[in-house]
């Protein structure tokens, strides 16, 4: 009658698979729940880091499972699991450090300004009043100006602020010899360098000239922006 194999378990792997699997599962759970919000605002480099974390975590889990099932190659699979875990942890650390410095770095502020712009247009003919170049990132953008009407009849003015596919529109009735303030706001995330562009037009069948004064486009950087419908 043969005696049971009494060789002691390899201490280097006794606790590693269980502990590693539990820790990996916890990290994966956190990533899965926050993934949609993360991807929406991440830069291409950060998305690449996140993909590397996902791949190395998956490899670590796979190697941990194989280490439990294949005793002859246990040391090999444990080495792979530990190496993948180290790579995943270091990548996550770099991603976290980058996010931290992004929050402590002062948000960029850019202002475009023009004292007076002559708006000459026909009905529904958009005129490009001005543009403010911005770098990649998330911004809240404001425009303020006031229009003056030197002609003898009233006219309606419509202005539109465009940030790629996001925009804001405002209209105002301008009396003869009067003035009216106008303001617009938009929030947008630029994946690449772009412009915040202001267009204006007259609602008139005849050519008109209006002066737009103290035109300012202000872009304030933000960690992220989200546009949602108002609740009631």
C-alpha cells in the first residue's frame, strides 16, 4: 500500500493565486463600473494605458487559473501572473499620477477680444465674426457682446456660437439708434485642436450694417464636461 504524497506545497504559490485573483477581480469590477465615464473623457494616450491595464489584468487572471490547474508548470504561470500584475499596477499608477496632475494644474483660460466688428449681411446670411483657437481638452466657452443699430429701422439679430458639434443660439430685436447686449454659452470637449467660432446675421431682406462692440470669446478649461437634459 503506497503512502500518500506528503511533499509540502510550494510556499511561493500557496497564497499568491487566491490573493491575486481576489485583488484582480476587485480592480476589474471598479474599472467595469466606471469604464463608460472614463472613456468619454480620456485622451488617446490614456485610452491606450487603460487598454494595457485591461490586457495585463486579463493575463494575470488567466495565468493564476493555469497555475492552479497545471502543477508541472506552476512556477511559470505564477511568474507570468506576477509580471502581468506588476505591469498592470505600474500602468495604473502612471494613469493615476497623470490624472492627479491634471486636476492640480491650473485650467487654461483663453480670451479673444475685438473692440468693434461691422456686421454686414442679408437675411439668414451667417457672417463669421471671430474665432478663438483652443487646444485639445474640455472647455466652458462664453461669448458676450452688444450690438448697436445706426439705421432708421429696427432689425432682429441672431448670433450662434459653435464648438464643433455643440452650439448655442441667441436672438435680439434691435431698435433704431439703440443697443442690446447678447451672451452665449457652450461646453465642449475637443479631441484635437479646434476653434470656438461666433457667427451673426440679420433677419432682413435688405443688406444691413450693424456694429458689434466689445466682442469677447472666453474659454475656460475644465477636467471634463457633460451635457444633460434638464430634469423636471
